[in-house]
C-alpha cells in the first residue's frame, strides 16, 4: 500500500469515528420517572384531587409521532405503588373526543384513550405488557415479546381484576368537539401479571421500563403522542427500545 492509500485509509477511519461519535451524541437518554410508595389504601374513582395524588409529580405525554394533529391534547400521568398494586391516573385536556368500544380487548386504540406499555423488569428482552384503555374505561391488555410475536392473551377474568375508574361514561358516537378535561385512573394487581411474565417486585431501587401514550386513531383528530420519544417513520408504540425508566422509591 503506498503512502496515498495509507493516508486515504486513515482519513476514512477518522471520518467513521467522527460519524459514530456524532451518532452517540445525538442519542437521547431515556426519561426517568420516580414512583413513590403508597402508605394507605387508595380508592379508584378518577378523582385527581384526592390527597394521595396532590403532591405527586406527574409526567407529560407530548412527543408527537407522525403528522401534527389539528389539536394536540395535553396529557399528564401520575403513578404510585404498594406491595400489591401499580396505580396510575391520567389527566387529559382534549377535544374531538369519541369512544365506541365497550368490550374487553376491542379496538380501543381507535377511540380517544391512553396507553401504558411496560416491561416489569429492567430488561426489555423479557417482553412487555400493553394496556390500552379508552376514555370510557374499556381495556385492551396483552403481553408480547415483540410486536405480534409470542403474544400472550390475558384471561378476560384477569383483565377484569384491573380496577378502572373514568370521568366520562357511556358510548360517545358523536364527537365532543369542545375542549374538556377527563380523567382515568386504574390499579393493576401485581400478582395477576406474574401469571404471564417475569415480574420484578416493585420496591425501593427496582427499575422497570415503560412508555405512556395518548391516541385517538379513528377520530377527526387522529394523534399519536408518547412520553419518551420514538424514532420511527410511522407512528409505532410497539418499540420497547424507546421505553423510559420507571424507578420505584
């Protein structure tokens, strides 16, 4: 190899190293959310003003996937836990609201709703649960290793053990076009999900991986929002590599 080829090879290697360094610098660190332990029992009633939620810091769902909607809903989530349950409450400010799914595991993502995807450990290769609930409280719940691979159907009787409360009720066939606030609160039994996947029991210092979403696929204002950013040409919530970090206090 002559000196010119050696120089070219050296410059090429340098360019590759610089490019790799720039890519590493552009990678965003996953967001973290700290979950406090609940001291007493919590009534699931969709009341955001309960004392238990008052001093809890929320996270916001505001990263837009795909086209920017004509109206971007404002969504905040708060979480708590105890030895038996995972608790969450969503507060949504939205318009163009529609909800027609009333049966468990119906296509609730087409309605105005919220979603919680989570790996109950720090290892996303363990797979993830996807809990999707429309604004009138209809749930869809599965576990899968990857999207549509090794999908585990959760028994309907177990899904019913997820207690859900919601401020909106009844089928909403005609869109609510004015801006309103709505809340949705739930608690997930930890022992129930242990039947379907590896679960690291929540406790101080334990880490889970998760992302939160706001969606309304079949309304006049379709939108796809996430807590942690997802790098995908098309809206796709089923990408655990972009899950954030849930740390239990």
